[in-house]
C-alpha cells in the first residue's frame, strides 16, 4: 500500500489555507467554517492519517516530523502551492505546527483551535508512556474491559475530571474507534515540539498566530497554553464560552458575528 493523502478543495480564492481536523473527524468537518472564511480563500481540507481516506504506506510505523515534512512538501509541489496559511483543530495542530517548522518562510499566518501538541495531555501520556501502557492499549483494541475498569477506578478516586473519563469511554466504545485511538496516539507520538524553538520560528518574521480556545475545555485546557502564547510576538487569543468537541462550530459562529476577523 502506498501513502495517500485525501483532501477536499473548497473555494477558488487567491489565499491558500491548509486545514487539519481533530481526532475522530474528517475533512468534512471544515465545511461549516469554509462558508464564513470569505471568497478570497481556497481551503485544502486534509484527512489526517488513520482518518477518512488518507493512508500511510506503513500504518503501524510511527510518523516522524521529518517524514511528515517530506509528505507536506510533496503535497505543496503537487498542488502548485507557494505561500499558505494554516488552520487546525486539536490533534490537527501537530500537523500544522510541523508545517510551520518545515516551511517557515511560506506560512503567512496560523489559526489554532484548541491545539494539541503544545502541552502534555493526560491521555496522550497514558497511551504512549511508559511503553508497557502501549501494550495495554493495543490489547484493549480486542478486549477493552480491563482498560475500561481502569478508567472507572480513576473516576471513582477522582484522579481525573469526569468529563475526560466520559470522553475516553466514548472513544473506546467500538473496535474501530479503539484501533483509531491506538494508531493515532502511538503513530503520532513523535510529533512533539520544543516550545522555545517553535516560538523562535514564529517570532522571526513574526508570523501572526490566532488561538481559539474554549473556556470549559477539559481536553485542551486554555490555562496550560498561556505560557507559550505569551512567548509569541504577534498573537491573538479568542476565548469562547465553549467546551472541546464542537469548538469548530463555535468558532464558525464567532466568525459570523465578527466578519472583520479573517485568515
């Protein structure tokens, strides 16, 4: 099997935007957002690997940033894209931030919606460290009972927020979802960033970065991002009265009310 990156192109404006969705979603989740970005924008909405119709040649091999950079470069050349902006939600931020590091002079601006990859998340740590936990999660693809009991015990001891427990249980309620959890969290475990180096790259021009965060988001708490946000020279933060799952739609609603905000 060869690597294949599925995408959908929306619009025909002169300003190019690469959009990366969040975990458990697909390129179609951007349709609501595309309608409010304006006619001057062309959006390439890309399925993350292990989602939609995108495929990695070696599905069980961890994706490195250097390999992802190569794939992004191939995509840009194939589509004839020079300058571009980035739009990403949650896990999709790992792809967008890799693009920032790989093509700093081509990135015009960045919009990050509850971005993953900028702080250590409990569930990501659980899935990837220590190594024996990856085995537990791998076995849970076929037999989830032990992992579900473990999550229940965390909930009973109030060691983890109840909303996070329910979010995890929902992501483990079918074999297809459990396989996607395993492949995504383990397969993307090398997509990590030095916040200091990333800030240096963004501040060199500087590149404008807009953060859309949920006040009630327990998956990507906004407070944990403040240090990195403060390190950027050209940034803007929009804090919405929202949680995590539907934040794309909350951002689209915000943009309808604030047409002056544009990529």
